[in-house]
């Protein structure tokens, strides 16, 4: 999903997560209408949909180690793992390796990691409950350009290996083109265009989409 700042992308993501209620319409995940669930039912079913936030430092508890954060999230899906320290440690190690983190650092706190490493921790935490849907809300915009590609490649790898459905939200069309199969263009709170990445980039129909495409920097070479 792509659109300029303030168009409603993050609001939509929070609504899908049921962090705020929509004023109209409904949200359906695998034939289950999320907007009709009680709060207690939402907490139960939220295992199936998790979120990766824009700022990894703000979204991680500074007083918890990586092990504690991941163990807490894993226990939501596997409560029995709390009773077996060895089993939980194995699950945390596997999860850290999946996102490209060294398990030897599991006892460290968020401030001891770089921005890219913190985002990997945040991704691991989102994956811990084994969700069916992951919402990535501007997950690379707060990172250095050199680190952005690493995180994007990691998300693509995880999507394919874990068979994840992902809603990737960004204001950067070049990033969206790299990672997306299908693109929804949002303007003033509404989806104004939707289609495959190839179709949206090559056959944009809406004037706003055309304007966004025209704003993408082009590299020119000179003889």
C-alpha cells in the first residue's frame, strides 16, 4: 500500500489490527469478521495478525532483553514452552537465526543493538506467534539506505519461506515496486487504484498514481 503522508495508510493498518474501530465497513480475515469480535476474542485471534512498526526502538520495551521479548511472544502460541526453559531457549535461538541475528546476543537490551538489528528483533517478535498476516508499517523508512535493502530482502525471504501474507505500507514507490506483488494506491483516505505491481507502474490510470510515478527520481547517464 502506497500513498503520501497523512493519506490514511497507518490508520488503515491500526484498524486492521483492531487497535482502533472503523467508523464503517468491515474487516474479514479467513471468513472471520474481525470488527464483530469482542475485545477478549480480538486478543485471542490477534495471534493470527501481527504488526511491524516504523520505529523499532519505540516499539521495543527498553527494560526487556531480546530473550524476554521473544519468549513472551512465543508463549502466546505455545504456553507450554514457559515450563521448559530448554525448549523456550531453542525456540528463541531458531527465531533469531531466522531473522539473521546472532543468538549469543539474546540477553542484550534494545539500546545495545543498531537500528537495523533492532528492526530484526521487531520482525522476530512479530513472527513469534506464527501469524498468518503481517502488517509492515513503513518498516524501513527510519533506517539508513544501506540497511533498508537488507531488511527488504529479509522480508521477501520470510514471506516466501514462511508462506506469509504481508501488507507492506510505504510512501516510497521504489521500495513498494521492489517488494510488492500487488499495489494499492491510497489518496485522501481511499484506495484510488489497485492492481499488480507491473500494471500499476506501467499502466497507471488514476492521476494521483501518475503524479506519484512522475515524482520517482530517475537516474540519467551522460556520455
